[in-house]
C-alpha cells in the first residue's frame, strides 16, 4: 500500500487494508450513488463556499487538499456521522478519512475532467468498489 494509503489507515484507526478504510470508501460510494451522483455532492461543496476545492478534484490538474473541518462543513455533521456509523468509526475518524479519500475518489471518477452520469457513473463506482483502496492510489 502507498504512503497515502497508510496515512488513511492511520487516520481510520489501523493500518490494515480491509477494515474501516474500505467500509468508509463503500459508504462514500454508496452516498454518491444514492444521492444523485457527483452533481449533488458538488452542490454541497459550492453551497458552503468550497466549490473551488471540489472543482480541482474534477479537473485534470492538481487536487487541492481539504481538511476534516471543511468536509464536515460541506457535507454537514449529520451526513458525516451517518457515514461514520456505516463504516464503524468515530465522527472525527470519518472526517479525517473523507478528507483523504474524497479527492482521490472524485479524481478517479472524473479522469477526463467531466463528471460521469448514468451508466458511466455506475460503472465507475463499481470499478472503485471492486478494486478497493488499491485503485485509488495508483
């Protein structure tokens, strides 16, 4: 696993490649799939003056970092808590993990700088789920 993968493992309370990391990733991918795709997520960031950060993840350039506090601001405390519960981690561990995972997830789902929709989004989400964290850090 890469250094970033190890950092995520540490942020989520362990260095195993299965556990909370993959559960959090699955929860995030489920959230994207169930809540209207990337457009809704982008609107949440834009509505909290963080649209420029999200846009950097979609574009083909460098991804801007996001802090756990900004994740909670953009998604809302309740949504982060729900994701934490699904992954079996604390709220702060989920926010830290999301701050590391979300830029990579969005970047992998938008390789050409545009957000996929419909079947293309479902295929991208399925590919990330089946590949686990290893797909995010290549």
